[in-house]
């Protein structure tokens, strides 16, 4: 890769999911020719029609409508069509974690890497953006790519780790907002990665940063891998601390939200908010990836376990207030893992529903973003506001729940607002509890 080729590059993006497709669109929107590879033919077909395959990503549909007809972006299921002519290949294939052992499951990434290696050609930059355990780029992907391609990393091609740092729903804004971290296996790989990302991204001015916003080279792949794990693990541990404070505040009659507000009024404290669950593809998963290479990280492990136990704690609290939950009509409000996002990855809804069912409750689920049929596909009966209910638990802080009142839940005997999103004044006369004593 050289400066002349950077003017208009051929770029392949492997995996057109909720991060990969916006990345492909971003690269095409920057003036490059992009082809996306995905194993799902339906996704490929929709992209080639200029139709977003999933809703909720700001600006994605309008950009697809422009770039696909212009011939700047297309999709395929065939690695042989996308990889050989690419100047750069970016992989955003999902990495899963075994729920029981917490070990990373590389099956999908291994398959994608092997397919990529079979078609890799000289002078290609390969960038992994999926969050990885420390050492994976050097010790797993490098030998796998070399073996499959017959090429030598550092001479024939260059390998870099550059973690995605975006949230679904606002990917394009986040790409501009945050520094792009890179970590290569060689100085030349770092140079090429810097050139590549500077050619496909633009950055907002950030006077709050210690150095200019842009592409930040961390020196090694391991440093970039750890940076991504550390920034997300910090959030899980911080939320775990907030939840620990909240559980204690309940026992002494203190409003933990008032305490947190007071603590955060000076710059040395940044305590997060407690809540019923920590969901999504990132925060519940990446601490376990970190633990896979640092098994002695007891603080990380305990925070993850504490956060995972919060739905059970909330249902136990309901049982303490109402008595036996056997036969109680209970609704869980919010299937999504967070408000405004149609995604159930590691959502607290699953454990909340399970805990209620284990106690004999009749459980329904409401979510303004999901149809009755979609909720039924998860094995849940859909709830409709206005139907009678004894117990309501807010699991996701959808905007629709902010102004909810007891009139929306006729007969309700207890509301547990797991996100502290409702207005206490709207619940006068109806017991309302939040995690941490705020009323």
C-alpha cells in the first residue's frame, strides 16, 4: 500500500452486521470502492438492493440509497470475489463467549480467517476490528493467515488490530468522535494502518484530549487489544461498584442516586448508575475475554458476577414486598438490553423472566420496538398497556416508559423501576421501588 493507491482503494469488509455494514458504508462514503462479504445471503441481497437489513442505525439507509446505485458499495457471499483485489481487508466477525466456561468461542472468526487466507494476495493490509483477548492477533491470526495463504506477515502482507469503539444506532457519529486506535506487528504495518484509517475516517475536534483526535498508534497489537478490553471492563466494574452501593443503600434507607450525584460533583469520582442488568454485545462479554488471559483478575470477575445477579436480586425484592409470586400476573417492561435499541443481546429480560417463572408468576413482556410475533419467537406472551397486572418491572429504559403511570398498568400493586426512569410523582399511591433506595 502506498500514497498513490490510497487515493482510491479497493476495500473488503468481512461481516456486514451492525458494525461491519456501517463501516463499509463509511469507507465507501469516503470515496473508496467497497465490497462486503457476509455468510447470510439475505443480508447480501438486501445490501445489493440498497436496503438496510436491520433498522435503527442513524443515516445508514440514506447512505445505502446513495452509494449502492453509484457502484461504490456491493455485497457478496464469495470471498474469492472480494479478497484478491483488495488493498485492505477489515474483519468485524462476531466473537462469542461460552456462557458456562467464559472461554472465547473463535469458531466464526476462525472460519472467516481461513476463508480470507485462501484468497489473500500480496501487498494487502488486514485489520481486525472485533474485540479480542490480548495476544490473539499475533498468536492466532498471524499464523493462520500465513499458513492459509503461503505469504509472510511483515513482508508480503501486514496485520493490524484496530478495535471498533462505536455504539449501534450512532456508529457514524462515534467514528468521528473517538480516536481510532491501531496496533500492528511491525513499523511498516503501523504506517500502512495509519494511512488507511486516515484515508477513510474524519475526526471531530476534541480539545479535551491529551493529543489531537485521529489515528493513535499504540505501538503493538497487544496494547490495542488491551485498550479495548480495558475501556469496556472499566464500565462493567464501575457499574458493579454502583450496584454494590445500591444494594447496601437499600439496607440503610439511603438514596444511592443522591449519593452518586454528590460524589460525581468533583472531578475525581465518576460513579456510574446502578441498574437491573448490564446487556449488549460488549460490556457483559469483554470482561470475560479479559479474564481468559488474566484469570487472576478477581475484581473483574466479582463485578461481572455481581452484575449478572441483579435480575435475581430485583425479583427477590418483589417477593419480599408482595409475598409469594405464585399466580401473580407480572410484566417485564423492555426486552431490549437498553432503551431505544432493538437488540436483546445479553438483555436482562431473559434472567428476569426466568426468575419470575421459577417463582410461579404468570409472565408477559412488553416492548414498543417488538411486535407480538417477535416477542412470541422468544417464548414470551406479549403484554399490551392497559391490561391488568399485579407486578411490573422496568428492564429497559425506553423513552415510552418515562411518562408511564399506574393508569397504564391497571391493578398494579408494585412497580420496580430497574432503570430509575419513571417520574415518582406519577406513581403517588402505588408502591414504586428503584434499585438503591431512590423514590
